C-alpha cells in the first residue's frame, strides 16, 4: 500500500521502472565495467562474424561488409559511453563471457554451416542486443542514450538480414536450425543469467530482458517460417537445458 510520503505516488509503472540510477556511484561504475565490456566485445565479434559470413556468401560480400562496418561504429560508440562515465571496460571478463558462443560460431564457420552461423549472429545475438538496448535506453545516461538509440535501429537491419536469408532458404535450413537452436539458445539463457545482477544495478530488469528477447526471437522465427508448435519446441530446449 502506498502512503502519502511514498516518492512513487503519482508515477505509473513504466516511470517507476525507469527511475535513473546514480551514474557516478562506485557500484554503478563497477557493474558498468563488465556490461560495457560485454557490449564492446559483442559488437567487435559481430563485426568479425559478418566478415566471416561474407566469405561463406561471396555474392553477399558487399552487403555483409556494410553490416560489419556498422558494428565497428557501434563498438566505437559504446567505447565512448564507458569513457564518458570514467569506466574502464573489463575486456577479459567479456571475452570469457562470449567464449562458448564464439566457439560454436567458429566451428560452424569452419564447416561452412551458413544457417547455423546466421542463427548465432544475425538472429540470437542481434535479438539479445535489441532486447538489452531497449531495456537500457530508459535508464541510461543522456550521452549513452543517444548512442544506443542510433545503434538499436541498425540492429533491426541485421536481424532482418538473417531473417530474409533464412526465409528464402527455409526448407534446406530447417533441420540445421533446430540443431543450432538446441546448441545455442541455452548459451544465450546462461549469458542472460550471468549478466542479470550487473544489469539490475543499471536498473535493468531480468524478466524484462527475457521478455523482450523472446519477442524478438519469436517474431524472427515466425517470419522465417516456423509454426507455433515448432517454436514452442525450440523454446523448450532452453528450459530443459
Ligand atoms: C550485435 O550487433 C551486438 C551484440 C552485442 C551483445 C549485447 C549484449 C548485451 C548485454 C547486456 C546489457 C546491455 C546494456 C547496454 C550497456 C551499454
Ligand atoms: Fe551492433
Ligand atoms: Fe548488429
């Protein structure tokens, strides 16, 4: 029950969840050193992955180079966000954070498995980024907000790129996509689990992150051609583990 003295009186839920953290506190900066590093590393790996995809899809080389260049810009933008807050990104932590997904991408790349590479980078990682950036924007500092708003628009283009290719090659990719989902969706879930405590210090809610991720992922899978039962089965593998 609310009392007259409650500072939250008159605020709607959305506004309450958007109350800004103290960007100068030690606890904020400590959490930001890891989250910022994750984002910088994620953008760098996204760049590298689109360059790799350009080798598997030579006729798409031009388009994929364009996406890779965007990722480089994102990486620089988020590096500036950390500098602006006086935070040093913990890159060692971030490399470790991405390692399992990174290794799966590298294996798929060396085996020429295009649908798996696209599912990892253009669907799972992009949906993860889109959900994280969405939830971050309302609770970010003004400098980071401007940058993140620009970035999230690009991430939709990247998600869309993967979607379009997989849709056009649905029948031949379907079985491989089930397997790639089974191997990689649990990794994304565990990445979310690992980032949740730091994210909550940035006033980002774990359930909001999962909800937003699932919406982006489900919309992508629907567009690619999966039906409701197939998607439920794909989600179940992350729950069962
Ligand atoms: C693909 O273009 C980018 C891949 C980046 C992965 C992002 C993961 C995000 C994790 C958690 C929270 C982010 C908040 C933003 C902070 C600067
Ligand atoms: Fe990006
Ligand atoms: Fe991207």
